[in-house]
């Protein structure tokens, strides 16, 4: 379970970095490239299904994953980043 938790934490931090990167790129180029986020969402969904985290955390992560999938605008990326901050906080406190 420890390695699944580490993998989950690492992936969430990678997603956070990619969200930050995309938000900053959009400010200068107006173009979103969400291929990496889509790939990370697939990996997150796989981890959610196979990890031994609590049902409450699984539900929270699944809701975040849905938020992340709606990443067609910079506004949605900002919402996803705020959601991720909440998810990370809840996982660290739980």
C-alpha cells in the first residue's frame, strides 16, 4: 500500500506541475495542450481503481478526475488546480 500511496502522491504532484505549466503557457500563447493532462488523468483513474485508499478518498479523487477531464479552458484549469490543492490537503490530513 505504501508504494501505491507514493505513486498516487507523485502523480498528483506531477498533475499540479502540469496544471501550473499549462496555465502559465496560456497566458502567453492562448493555446492549451492538454494531452499530458489527459494521460495523467488515465493514470490517476488506474491508481484509484487499484489502490487500497479509503472509499472517501477514492470518491474525492474520482470527483477530481472528472474536474480534470473538463480542461478545455484556462478557467477550467484554474478550477482543477484549486480542486487539486483541496485534494492534496485532504489526503495529507487524512
